[in-house]
């Protein structure tokens, strides 16, 4: 079976990347994708292009659900392909490069790349890969101090697709910004994946007028309107171009059924059996630490991540009947420095639960909860907040760095030496 052939310099760079990734994971400083990927690109600037040669690739991009949809796609396609993927959430150039380096010994036959790509980096990374399919999930405000305004991102996506007519698109037809971008392609499979947070899509990207959202349809007076879907969701039943399959997922929430529908759209484009794909997706019980329950001092804690108002709308569904909720908010670079988005989250839906505000910006969150009429306590350390809960069933909801920090605390709590080394590594990485 033939393998990817590398030159001496490339082999050295890949070897160092693997060592760096192992070291980061061993020290509990992360999942070993970001820093090793940066090292790789410094030593081997063409790593993404050269390591992905002869590897057809699927790219998953959007503001929310990239990591989950990528994990589901990896599992769905693994029955038909040897899959190379970045399922830890490292979705910029370094993360993609590192994923390719860690699996550089793959066979060339029946291999496929499935990569989560940051929405701002899609036009940068996709041309470096042999991109065959792009899945466009959604667009909403997120880290506006780093990522451009949503309409500009949509326009950049569209420009990329117009310049690469061979790329096939699987797109969420319920999001006007995604539809505008996908209309730059001549080959689109439309998925009705839903849009529960419409505030960022009110303005028509074609004429600037107001879009009218009416039940399952949306339209603008200029003629820009929702396309007819090829893939539809009805409860747990997903219809794919006339074929139906039931999504029996281990992951919670109706939003993950929509993510599964996007994956089945990808499978349809690639000619993969959707029944087999749906069955394989049911094996996914957690994604990079998300969704699973962990035991913390007698509390059964559901680990959830949400980083913006659109994501929070989905999280309220996943919290379910848990009587206690710990919310942790940081405002580091990876989160976005501006936490004013908290005022667009309908925290009123937490009424009647025991609620804790935690994280570096716990007091900003506390002010928002106060005006939402939510009785709560402020405990800045998320782990201490969880331990303070009166109830046994707890949902922990953190934005990016607060979520990752708690994961590291849980991993290293019985290893004090590693904890100190990790703190030193964190300071170096910052």
C-alpha cells in the first residue's frame, strides 16, 4: 500500500511536531495542536499544501458547531475512508498543519481529510488543501475584535467559492448569510439545519433590506429567499434527497440532530451510504470534552461550551432538567476581549434554577444575571462553584478558555507537579 513520501527536511519537521504535540499533551497544557502546528509551519511553511497532496478534503466551517460537526463527519465517513482530521478544535493554519503531520504516514488509497476551519480562515486554508466539499453551518457575531462582521465574512466565503467552481457545497439554507455565500457555487446541496438566533441575519446581504422570517421560510422584498432544502429534519427523522434515516444520537439537544443532517448531506455528496453513516454517528458520545458527564465531588456535571448568543440558545436545550447551572465567562484573546455579548443572551430562561456566576468576568456576568432577574451567587473559581452546588445534577457552561481551564483542572487535580508545569507553560504560550 503506497504512503505519503516526504523529504528529509519535511521528515525532521514532522518528527519535531510530533514530539512537541506529545509534550504539550503530557504536560496537560492543551490538546497538542496549536503550538506544535506553529512550530511546524515555522520550520516547514508549505506543510499544509505538501502534507495534504493527493488527499481529497472536506472543510467544515461556521461560527458554531464546527468541532461537533467535524467529529460526527469523521465518524460517519470512517466506515468508507481512512480519515485525517483535527477534532480537538484547533481550526486555524497551525491546527490543520499539525493534524496532517500527526497522520503523515497515512495510506494514499481511500483516504480523506475532514477539517474544521475557523470561519475567518476558510478562504486562507481551503486553497492550500485539495478541497472537494465545503460545509457551511452558520454565521453570527463572535469575537468581533478578531473576526470581521458577519456580512463581510459571508462575502469572503462567496468570493472563495466563485474562484473555485469545482468545490461542492453543503449549506444551511435557513441562514441567509450562508445562502448568500453558497450562491457563489454552482453545486450546492441545501440542508434545513435551522437558525434559532436570527438577530444577526435580519439585514439582507443582497440589498440591505429587512428579511422577513416566517415559520420555516425567510425572504426579502428584493427576491432573495430561502432555497428549497434537499435535506430536512423532522424530530429525529432526517430526509436526504428523498431517503429517510433516524438519527439516534448519544449527543444531547436538537441542534446536534441538525449537525447530523449537515453530515448526511456531506455523505450524500461523497456517495457514502447514509444508513451506515447515521449508525456510526450514534457512537459519538463526547467531542473534545463537550457534552459528557463527569463526577466532581459527588456532583454529576454535564460539560457544555458556549461562546456567543447563538450558541447559548442551543445550550438552553441541552441543560435539560439539571437544577444547578454554573456559568463561567473569561475574556481572553481566544474568547474575544469584549463580553458585551452577554446582554444578547436570554438568561431569563434560567429562572428557577440554582445559578452560579464564575470565571474571570464573573462580575460582568453577575450584572447581566441581575437584570435578567436570575437569583445567583458569584464564585469566581468554576471548580469551587460546582462544589458549592446544593444539587447533584449540574450543567457547567463555559466559554472557550474557561471550559478548557476546567478540563485541565480535572485532568491534573491529582498531579500537583504537572499543574505547576502547566501554569508555567500557559504563561509562556501567552
